[in-house]
């Protein structure tokens, strides 16, 4: 019987090689083997004028995933496209966020995070929402309605600035207000941005200046191109695309390809939830504070443009009356504590996948450790130490089994050489030796397998924690989210893996023995491109494992 642990390691090695090949394929523009990619990058992003018009043939915002009977009907909007000279840009900012708002529909066309440095461009800050030749990412809102007689203000309607004020006190927001001048239904949009917040509150005042009752609907949507974020790694995969959260189906990611191929399965009606656009470290989301019925849609609107949004009813408005309704737009880093406090389930945009049940408590523990240590690097080290302590007994059983296997390895090698022409007898002799020496070949494998989900969950925690961006550890490590600039940590990690191999039982088969030394070298290649925080976690885990295994080997009198 072959050592089960070696079999598991072979599987891991094979999987790692396949994953490397998969990433190489993606890097060279080919289709991935396992993970669905985002929509292909268009050779040329749609023009600015087209990008801001996610409308159907009748001039109204398109709605996907809703029954045909619920689609809004109405005559074609008569207004012509606003000329460039009519459109003005205004700024709304606080100490962490700077928004650029266009007078065309009071659309948010740019969002800069003033406390998030862009490591790719010296002196710049991270810009998420933007509108240029290579990126379209906008937050839009407006009104639609069922009556053909009504021409409601939408995100293409040119609005006029009414007022603008900057916050002077900690509990007061900066504000900017726009309004339309059309007869019939007048829309006043007021944005409020509080100090220290990435959440902007949009108040919509809808005034009926006609002679008959109206029943408009408010829509909010995020429009984004299907291109991947700049600087995305080719060695690990993160999700980019829309996401929907409802009370019924909870958090659902929506791949750009699924939108394009009409393979959506999202909850399209709900009375709670949000819509979001997600990428590594950052997200944008629209949500309503109160419970109200809403239609949810995700739609391809142009060559390489996609939208996700919600449509909500506004109550009947009698002539001369006004109704106000609010919406919230969040655009910022995926800081879990901040998102939890904003809206139920919003923290799920920081996606841990199927290991969320393990990853969330691990992040909580890491966060709490950091509140005391004040250094994310040392917090990673401390967390790994705590995990190794929690699994100390399991690891001890595994290492004892490996030590016993290493101790009887010379006897097995001698037996295999002696019976090399009798494979069936080799198997029987091995079973006899294991029984006499009271060694369980699976004893070194199972305790480690139990821990694998925990350490995979920790991997995703470290990969997705935006607080580590531009955060130093010691000396040459100035950014735990970036690869080690001098490859010191990856080299140490590789060396530690080789030491672990030395402490493990040597396979009787010479070919397997050589591969056991090649495996850590091949596996370590990826770590030269991984964030420093991930490599630090793995290196710390290796060092602690080596220490425990060496002590057990010494205690049992096994030569290392």
C-alpha cells in the first residue's frame, strides 16, 4: 500500500500545475479551463455619449428579468440629446471621497478615494467610477412611468445646479442640489455626503406641476464596461461584475457572460436588498433604507457595457403636490465593518465564496488582533500562531505518524529492494510491517485534511482584505497587498517547504522521491507573484509546522 499522504500531495501537485496552466492560458488571452471570465475586452470602449444611454428603443431605461407585462411603456422621449456645451461637471467631496457629478441627469461620473493611494500611478489616488476612452463606470438615476402622456426626467435630462455647500462641521454633510425645468413633472435631486463616509444619500423631490395625477417610478442603476480592473493579477482570480442581494435569495454574483447569454437566475422582485458592481477590494451599490417593492434588473446595454439596477414605485402624486423618496449610493473599499453598519448583507460584496462561514470569523479575529497590535503583518503572524495552537493536537498526531513512517522507512526500502520482482508480496509485507510497528499510513494525512478548509478560508480573507493595501509590515515590505519587491519572503517560503520535505518520510520509489523535492519548488513559483501578506501567512505556517515536527522527531528519536 502506498503512503496516502504522498497520494494527496501528488493530487495537490497536479492541481497546482493545472491551475498554473489555466492562469497562463488566461494571461495569453485564451479561455480559462475552470473559472468563467468576464466579457471579452472590447477593442474600443463605447463612446461617452453612447455609454450614458442604457435605453430601450422607446427611449426609456431597459428592464431585464421582468415579465413583459411589467415593462414600462411610453412614447418616445421628445428631447434631443444634450449638447456638450450644456453639460457641466461639479464636485462633491469630504475627507475620504471625491465625487464628480454631471449636470446631465445628475449622474455620478467619477469617484476618487482620497485615502486610497494608487500604487500603479505615483501621487495618484484610486479612481473607481470614471468615464474616459478605456473605462465607463457610472451611477445613474431617474424617473420612468407608464403613462404615454408623461415625459419624466431621466439620466439624460440636463439639470440645473440649485445650490452647493461644503461641510464645515463633523456632523454636517456637504450637499449639492440639481433640478429640472420641464413642465409636468419636476425632479429635484439633492446629494448629501457626510464626513468620513463613502455613502452618499440621494433625496429625490418629485413635484407634479401638471393638471392630472401622475405615478412615476424611480430607477437607480450602475453602468460599467466589461473590462477587467487595471493591474489584475494573472496568478490568482478575483470576481469582477454585478451582484444582487435580496431577502429571498441572499447574495448572488452575476457574470458578464451570463448577462450576455441571457442566463440570469437572479431574484427580480423583492422588498429589500441592493444591487452592486464588484471588483477586487472595491464595490459600488445602490440601496433603499426602507422596505419597498422593487424590480431588479441586469442588462447588456451596448457593445461592452452592462447595467444592474432597481426600479421602485413612487406613490400617486396629485396636481400641485410633491413626494420625496431617498436612495443611497455606496462607492468605496470593501471594509467589512463599515459595510455591515450600512445595510444588511452589504458586507457580502467582500466575497469569500463557499467558505464564508469560516472566513468571516477568521476576519473578525484578524481584525480584533490588529486593533491591539496595530500592524497587519504582525497580526497575520499572531493569527497563524493561534490557529496552530488550536490545531496543535491534530498536528501532533499527524507528525507522530509521519515520524513513525520515517523511522520504519529504511526497513521498507530494504524490503522493497529484496522483493522488487514480487509486487504482490511487497504489498503484503508492507501491511505486516505497518501492523507490527503500529503505524497507520493515513495517520499523517487525515489530521491535515481536516485543517485545509480553514487555511483556504484564511487565504481568501488575506487576499480580499482591502485594509492591507499600502500597509507596511517591516523593513522592505511597504505594501502587504503587493508582491515582495526583493522576493525575500518567497525565497524563505521555498526554503521552508524544502525543509518540510526533508522532515517527511522519503518515498521508497526513487522517482517519487525526486518528485517530492521538485513539488515544493514548482508550488513555490506562484508565491513570487502573490501578495506579501499571503506569503507571510504561508511562511509563518511552515515555520511553525517545521518546529513542531522537528520536536516530535527528536522526541521519538527519529533522525531528521
